C-alpha cells in the first residue's frame, strides 16, 4: 500500500447504497480523498439515475456529478441471493473494509444488526430524514426549519425556498466527518459502530449554531426579512448604469472607509452621521441605517458603468463580486472554469466532454481531479470477481437466475479516461 | 486514555485561530466528536465576538452558537512573544496535538512553513476565500457562483441571496473532513501535511456536483427561475384556507398517486392526462405540466383548513412539511426544541438559559450535548499552565508586559455547567 498524503484514504473500502444528494456526496467526498467507493444499484439503476438536469441522451447530469470516481454494481436487491452478495461485499474488504454508507434501513438482510452479526467491527453510516427514521427531503426540511420565511425580497409575501439543497450538502459532509471519526476509532481500538445523521437535525443544528434559534428564544423582535442586505453589518447588491449587478460587503471599519473613499461619499456620509448622531465606524450603526446608506451608495453605482465601478473597487479591500449566472460561468468555452485549477475536463459516457470539479479539499498541495461516473452495472463483473472471488461460471449462474444482468451495451461516448486541460491522466495532480 | 466510540476524537488537540463561520464550525464539529479545541483570540476577543444576533447584554448569540465546548485563550497576537506562545501551543500537545485550523495566513510566525520547521508532522488546515488566497465571504461567493439568479420568486427581477451562509457551513465541514483524513494519514505514517479549502471552490464544486455547471455547458436553454417549484419533479408550496403554508413534494409514482387520492383529484388529473396526452406517472411529465397540476392541487388546499389538509396527508407517504418560522420553533416555551433529543438547555454567560443543538452526528447511539461557549480569555491561565507549563510568576510577567490580560470579571450569569431537560450533566448522553 502506497501512502500518498494527497489521497490519505487509499486502501479504505466503502460500500454505498444510496440515492439523491447527501449519501452520494458523502461517498464521493471520501472517494476524492482516495477511498474505493463501490455503489450498489438495483437492476436498471437507482431512481435518481434519471434525475434532472439531463443530457440530450437522457443521461442524468446530476447523477453524473455526484458519483464521480466510484465503481458501480447492479444487483437485484429484491432477491435474497442479491442481498447476500451485497452483504458479503459490505462485511468484506479486509481490515480497511467493513464500511457501508446508506440512506435506507429497509433492506431486510442489510440492517446494521444483521451485518454487525457477521462483522462485529462494522462501521454503518446511515442518513435518515428525521431522527425517528421518518422521511424528509431537503425541501420539506427547509420549510420546517425557518430559513425560507426570512429569505428573499423584503416585500415577498410567500416563503422563498433555496434552490441549493444546502441541507443535503451539509448532511453529506457530516456523514463523511462521522465516518472518518468512526474509522479512526476502529483503527485505534478495533471497535466498529453505527453513525447516524438526520437531515432535519442538520438544519436545526445549523439554525442553532448560527444563533437564529437562540435569537428566537431570547428576543422579542422576530428576525425580519431583509432581502439582500447582510444582517448586522453593511452589505447589499447594487446595479450599475449598464445593468450589471454586484454584491458589496463591508465588515471592518477599513472596508467601510475604503468604500466611501472609492465612491466619493466620505463627506456626504460624514454629514449624515452628524445629522443622525450615528457612528458609522460601528457596524451595528451601519446596519441600523442600512437603507439610507444603501440608497446613497446605490446612487453612485447607478451612474457608473460596471467597468468604472470595478476600477474604483479594485483599489480597495472591500469584499465584492459581480453576480454571475451558471450560463456566465460556462460562457466563452467555459473560460472561467478552465482557468480554475479545481476543474478538469471529464468525458462522461452518454454525455460527452465537459468541465467538472475535483475535490475542493487540497491535500499536501494536490487535489483529486474529477473522473467519469460509472454506467449502471459498469463494474459488476470486476467487483464480484475481485472482491468476492466469483468465477465466470458463478457470474453466468447469477445472470441465469436474474440476480445480476447482462452488461448494457457501451454507448458511443464510452471511454471513461479522465482528461484535463492541464496534461494529467492520473487521479491526483499538483496544480 | 478512555476510548469511547461516541467521542472518538478524545485525546486529539486542535488549536483554532479563526473568526466568522466556516473555521469555527469546523472546530466545533470536531470538539463535539471529542477533540480538545483551544481557540486563540486577540486581546479583547476576535472581531466576530460582537457579531449579531446579540443578547440584550451585547453578548453575541452567533458567536456563542459556533464556539460551544471549546476552550479560549486571549493573547496579544501583535507581539512576537504572544505569537511565540501560540506557536508553542500549536506544535505541542503530544502525539495527538500539532494540529491547527485557521482562516488567516497573515501572522508572521504562524505560517505553515514556520510551524512545520518546528514540528515536521504538523497538520495545518487553512480556509481561504479564493484559491489564490484572495478574500471572499459567503455573500460574495453566492454572487459569483450562480445560485442567487435562479433562487426566489419567478417574477423576481433581482438576484435573491440565501440568508443561510451555506458555503460557510459546507466549507467548515469540508475542513473537518480534510483534517480527519490528514490525521488518519499521520496515524498510519507519521507524516503531517497542509489541508487547504477555498470558500469559492466549495461553491463551484457544489454547483458542478449537482449538475448545474454541466447543464450550463451542455444545454442551450439556461436554467430558469421557478420559485418554490422543485426542479424535475412535482413539488411546491401551498396555502390553506386558514392561511397556513405547506411544502409538498412527490418523488415517486406512489407519492403522486397518494397525493391525488388524498385530495380527491385522481379523476380530474386522469382526464387532464388524456386531454394533454401526458403520462403523469413519469416525474418529467409532472414537472413539464407543473403549473396546471399545481393550480389544481392549490385549489384543494385553498378550500381546506390546515387541520383538514394535515389529516388527509397524514394517511399518505407524500413528503410534506408546514412552513415554520424561527419564532414558531421557539414558541410555547420552545416546545418543538425541547422535544427534540438534539437539543439541550445551555446556560451561557452573558445570555442566560436557552435550548441549543448538540452534534447532529449520532455516534454509537450517543451524541454530544451542547455546552456553553467560553468567555474571552476564560481559559488563558489554565491552558498556559497545563499545556505550556507556565508558572504563576510566568503568567504575572506576561500580564505585566501586556501579552495576556487580567481576567475579565465574571458576569452574573456565569456558571457554565451544561444543563439539560433530560437529566444529564455529562458531555455525552444516550437519548
């Protein structure tokens, strides 16, 4: 076993029985750190295999994004024999195996209890919707936990959901953290355990960690909806004369002074401070008077082009960014993506070539580059042979009884070799 | 050293030099799994010590939420002697020490290179705004990476930012994951390393992982803003006759059939399917016709009270939740929080008692309960004595030269013992 600091989980083997966002993201995050992640799918693929957005061929871009660098096998999970194969995989894998991530407790032979009876040092990582095992998805958890009622334009009459499934993303990363903590414990003591995360708990914990729940318990004034203003300081979006939009944030007194200097508003704001008896060096005062200050600054942006505004802000330490759409990020042959070392070009069967992200975690100066996601059942034979020692005739028998399927024909865009604009063919590279 | 599976990181010592959300969350997540996290603060506390929301006393509820269960020391970081103390702490801590998390590279003697020269197996975990070290905060990263332009009401003319700092939260959890992966590598090989995460990379990686960037590169139609409809399937918010709001999601054909049965719309929708030549068992068809289907279902909710709607939905497996505000979550003496085993009551100096979340990661059936956050410099003497072996006269000398301060007087609400409605005084309990 080579021990490369950039892929510290090399040698760890994880079986993933999952769908949608959180559990697949947790498996992919660990795969990007070097783990061998084998995804188990029912015959024909899991339901999220067809989830939008889709490529013209019908291949899911969403699925392809969340399962990069995994292996995939396709097994009839309704048959006891199929579940036995999966259980054999879960409890196998040697000292660094015996790890499963799942978002389902429903498979009869694949429960924590059943598997632990076969391998006492099993690490079983389970996502549920609610802590009691009840179902929930990101959208319903959003509704239940407060954020949509304070997100969105001040004048909005309805709740505003996030498009971003933030709770799924956070839950996937909590699962990865919990798995690594449990595996560390097993390395040191030999003991396995179950790790559980409920999607709703992730949202409630975050609402508590950020102070929203404390505020609701202790303050008589409910949290207001304040649109794109930043709570507690001075920040908001602005529009330039040529219709571009920017987000501008000042956190420190220095940011604030520099914003005023760049926009020529120092004297006007100073006069306003005197008139109002306010000290705008304090962020709480900038927040209290955010509307009048906002209108002053907005007036400056409205009479400048984006180029002019950019030139003025560039000389400051003020935090700002232009608003960019996904289309902007992909414009001009994906220039912005190509220039970012996070991205590499992937050739995805059923899709073609596009720029996809590697791991946002850079280890020892290196990061995992993206590789293609597997086709349904792409590694069924490889995995059953290499990991369970099945023979050609064993596989033929499993096919005969329908426990596994015949391989799907290769699509025209099939080569799954990762490619990159920056001359790399390997899993990891220094950028 | 006791090895408890519920706090697998017990014995690990982490020094945290940080502010705002991502890095503090990463430290707290690891503290909740058992690590000893010592937060370093400049004299008077870090700038985020006063960040809103605030308690009436001015104590930050936000800070209190993100630093639970840590120890805190207060040192003059502008003095070389102060930085030397911090460096001594970072490189100390024995075999399980030598770990630092930070969001700043600016302190001259506290860079990765300077610290690694003193302890070659150092693990240095660094958050930056951009990968090149440039600054960015959640709000500017939101603007830069596409989501605000497709979030919010269909008719919104402006970008809609998330109130939730989702990128900070995700980055904090990526940092925790990277730290554990690096520490595992060190356990197995003795080698340390640097782990870096850029806030902007986290957002771009997520936009890529979820398929948005692939879609923008491969599809001619840009992603539309669709309000609270769920992309790709049938889900949206509804209002009842008595003005309550619900989020309802159907992912599977079974969900859809049960929603129609519960709302008495089976025949109407079947007639509509025939008229439109649509097959609503396919989620893509439900998505395509979401508006007309949405209006039919909305009509049902508009003529039912919330109690009637709830009674009808309760018999189904349809995914749904009432929209709740933070105020709703705290209503009735925080009933909803009290009933959730995630929460326990904390007595926070400068704030008082309130219900706060423990760890959303349940390890071996147990979870960390919340404990109070430290006051500025609360553990300065303890840490410098126990970890660096300083004597009473050493501490007096440091006070004389202003490298550390005299302890702040204890506030009236000072006892920091965690309490819980469920009879626990310990760090961890089984619920």
